[in-house]
C-alpha cells in the first residue's frame, strides 16, 4: 500500500487492517475507535480478511504450498514466523497509515456527535434538542406511524420493489414518522413520569420548532434508540425487576427481592 494508493477505500482499509493483525503484536479492533457504534453497520471493515492473508503469503513466498485451505488463525500464525517479518521500513509505514486511519476514525466519531443534525428551510442549521427527541419518540408511537410499522414485515409486490428508488415508492414507516414529526399542526403531549426522571415530572407540549427531520435521519435515530433501549433492558434485569431475578415463588410475587437486586428498584437506575 502506497501513499498514492488508488484502490477502493474499503478495499484499502481491509488490506491495512488485515496486515495490522498479521504483523503488529497484540493488535485488536475490539477497542476504540474501531469498535465505536458508528461502525456497527459495517463491522467487517475492521476484521481480518482471509483472502488478503492468502494474497500476502503468496506475495512473500510464491513457492509456499498447502496454505490455501487453512483457517484464518493458522494464516495469522504463519505470518508471525520470523521468515515473514516485515522489514523495519515497511513496519514503520504500516504503523504510520494505521495512526492516520485511527485519527480519521476518531474525527468521524467526533463529527457524528457534534455536527448539526439537519438544516432548516431557510438554510440555517440547528441541533436536535431534548424536546425534539421527545417529539420524535411521540412520532414513532403515533397512530399513523404505528399502522405503517405493523406492515413493515410484509412482502412488497414486484411493482413496489421496482419503484423503491423512484417518486412512486411506497411510503414506509420511517417516511411516515418524518412526516408526522414535521407536521406543524401536530402537537403531542408527554406523560407525567416523575419516578423516571425529574425532567419528565410534568407533562409538557411538544410543538414543532426549528428542527426538521428526514426519512434517513429518522432511521438513524431509530437504530440509535434501539442501542440505548438494550442498555435499559439490561439495567432492568439487574435491578431485580427483570424476569431473571424475580422471586416468583413468594406469596408477594411482584415485589423485588432485596437480596438479589442491584442498587434497589428505583426506576431511575434503569437509565443508561
């Protein structure tokens, strides 16, 4: 891999990561920034490639036989032998491009958490606020959107499949949620949940403000919320209220067992 590499970026990344696994001792992508949730949709880019390892062995020793059917772990172990060690200049280059890639990953993570989420109609940008997030949750649960959610597992017809990327595309759940959210005439009201969080103690209206959303943003926030819900479910289980820790053979079943719970059954403890 050269500095002026003209390969496809995804291919170049796969090669670089695989060579790091092969030649850098104790290299792992199970740490930040490689395992950040922003890369969850393409985890394979941070895993070693079996084909890249085979190509590397062939490049280093064209006469070697009997390695093509070996598993990935065996190929990594083979490249760890002294005869396959990289020259110092190549090792220095590999570490340099790895550092460059790590910096790029960290920059992408920073941009994803700090950049404005969208822009208003007049060209100015705005960030999503807590009220906007609550309004989005209400839109997810709105009657109009829930009707679409129930049909998400249905098979599309041939005509609907062909029209997915055209103006004739069928309006799906995420598109419906975005339309509900952006509707100025729709003003949902939150429930009063004082035991969940002090900020939710009083019910409040959630009118449309500066923030506008799109189908892509709705789908992104939907996947993000699923990640946080998973943490809440785990905390629920650890609290003693979950199905794995209830003392369901007691006469007062429905209460928590203080010998099993973690930090009491206060609902605030469920939040991540």
